[in-house]
C-alpha cells in the first residue's frame, strides 16, 4: 500500500511561516494549581524527613524493604508490616549529567540527577535525588554517597529537606 | 482459547511532522480515510472504533478521545480511547484485536493520533507530571533525566559504549530515508555525527533521541470471514501481550525491561512461538532513544542481555540482515508522535508482510513480524505478533 501511494497527507509548518505571520493560531496559558494530600505512607516519609530520617517500609512475607515507604506491598498485596528507619547513606545506582532544562534552556554546570540505593533497603531499591559537592567528572556508578540535610529548623517535611547527596570520603 | 481469528486488512498514515497545520481531528481523519480506502471499505462497514492518544496534557484538551471522535469516525458507534503512555500505539490494536477475537464485532477501525507541537515552549514540559508529585517533582526533574539514567545503568551493567549504541541511531535514520512520511531520514548519517551531536543529558546526545512530532496512523481489523471478502493478502494477528512493572521506578532493575519479557512471553505463547530468534523475521521494537531498541530486543528475548548493540554493529539488524530491526526507520527516523508512532510500527509490519513496503521492503518474503511499544513511567510493554498465516 505505501509503495502505491506517492503523496501522503499532512501539511508541515516551517519556522519561517510563523515569522512571516502566515499562520494563525491561538495561544493561552493554563494556570492549574493543586494541593496533593500526602496519604498515609508518604505522610510518614515526609514526617521522618523533617526529623532527618529516611524512612522505608518492610513486608515480612516478601522480606522486602522498600523506599519510599508505602502501606501495601505490591508483590503480595498485603499490608506492609512496619516502617523502618534507613541510613542516610547509599550507593549511586545510576546518574546523568544534565545540561538542559525542561524547556530546553542550556545550562553550563550540569545538574547531576541520580538513583541512589539507600543503605538498609533491599538491593536495587533507591530514590531519585541529586548529587552535589562533587566534580561531574568524578561521579560514577557504585560511588558511596551521604545525604546533606537542611538545618533542622529549616526542614519542612519535604524531599527537599535533603539538599543533595555528596560523596563519602573513603578512609 | 475459543477466540476468533483477526486480520489486519488496511492501513493508512499521515506524514510525521515537527508541527502540522492540521488539527488532531484532521490528522485522524486523513489516516482513517486512507486505511479504509486501502481495503475498499467505508465507515458503514465498521462496527466499532478504538482510539489511542497519549497525555491530554500535550494539547490541554480534556477527554481527548471524545474531542477526536469525529475525525476517528466514531459517531454513533461503540468507541473507547485506550491509553498506556508510550505503549498506547501497540495497545490500541490489541484492543481492536479483542473486540474482534471475542466475537463482539466483525470489523473495527483503530486510530492513533498525536499532536505534540501544541505544548509551549516544548512538549517535554507535558511529561513533567509523570514524576511523583510529592517525592520527585520538588527536585525539578526533566524527562531526559530518567532516560539518561536508564541508559547509563544499561551501559554500565554490560560494559556498552556510547559508540556501540550510536550504530542503532545510524541504522534507523538511514532506514527512514526510504520512508515517505519520515521526519528525520538521512541516508548519509554516521556514528560520528551521533557522537558529535549536542550533549543534552549525559549519556544522551541529541541524535540519540527521537523528535517530537505530529501525526496519525490507522488500521482496519476484521474477522476471518470479512477478511476473505476484502483481500487475498490478510495479515493475521498471531499473538498479543502486555505487562506492567512497578510505578516505583527507582525500586527495580533499570538495566533489563522485565515487563517487556512478560509481554513477549504472553504473545509468543499465543502465537505458538518456541524459538523467537528463528521464528520472527522482522522486528519493530520501540526506539524513542537508540538504547531503548537494544533494551527492548533483549526484553523480547531476541538478543542476549547486553548483546543487542552488536546486532546493529554486525549488520544483523540492517534491512537486508538476518533479523531486520526497525526497517521503517523507527521513531528515531520516521518520528515520534507517541501513540501514532507505536501504530506506525504495526502498520510497517503489515506493509512488509504484504510485500508493499516499497523502497523499505525487507528481502526474502518475510512471514512473521513483531511490533512492540513501551511507556508509562518506563514500565509498560505492549507486543503484537503478526504473520501471513492465521
């Protein structure tokens, strides 16, 4: 069929069409505002962050400690048995050096996003956060890191109570 | 399983464009009309319509299924929009398949549309809401993070280089040069071009990524007795599968897409396929990023873990290789209007198995092909296997 059809529908627009004002369109800005309830599991997580603690939850039947904590184990569909305070240290599972913002603005110093496997959680169980106090060249998978917290009186019960994770100086 | 045989008998698509003058409705109608015309059917012959389109956030139209219904030919018919993120384009024909296989309908129209250009200043912004609103969005992530981190984990786990993976982008963009609807076909692109393109989020460079696009694709799917009336070259759906992994994406193995394996095993079992590497002639895995083609080939059990880049390097996955992968040019070359891109892969298998793919035709009269898509929060796999035999 495609080999028989020579002309396919669709009218591609070019940048120059807009510059020359040939194209009509309507532009608007949506301004949606939301307030998300934390729920039970994440509520406990945020409350613990305010106290300077990373919280996980444990399922006895699956012997699995997950982070962030939740109320139900999605493997066995039973309630999680308990909340478990984890360490604020971990291992870089993977990372990226990002030179671009969501709206495609270029940035000189890369933002370093990472998945950090948290000590005390089950293997491959981590959270997404950022790395700091590190030369981008030195970041590597397997790097040991520790959370850098906001001062206690500035914490508000949010993931940003951890500013970033920084490398643990070995030895 | 007591289900009826289902055939694809027609397909149509628009150009894939960075920005189309047509609305989503107009694109949907263009693709649907072409699909119906290709099998000499009319909307009167169609009993139900399945629509696939990705986030409402792209065009800020709530209930986009209803909005697109006139262009999709849904008026006065049973109609439903399905949505599993990037996996939608291969899920919509699965929905079409069970509509017909169940005996409920004899002929359905499947339409997938995407118009990503409406979001200002860039469609990436529409993806920000995929991150958890409380535990992730305060970190101000952007969409590239998640893919860059998955690619990095994949490379590190198996010792794969960026150069290895760049061969996939080169293959697909070259293949796309033969696709009349392609946005980024380039017969002369080289591995160096990919490696030297702008670094966005290490390890992802610009040419490792597919372009945001506008476009639509449509299929006509019918029961056996209808297929025999309208064509002597039906392409049969032999197997379908889909599966979902955890939404806690930082709590799983990022180097291997287990959910794609589950989806593939479901489809292989339905199709009676024991040795997929010998029994699948053409593969159209989802390739929004070049490493994702590799990731998915491994999840589909068509390459050993960590070995998929070698298929492109050795030429096995070229159009004239032993197992052509993305002969269409894929999302990297043809373009990535999310839901439409997935259905484009199913349409490509349809055209290839009928020997109608023109300059893209894979040699050797292929008998069976597989299309796969992937999406949600990097967690859903959708698979369709099609063949020249029922």
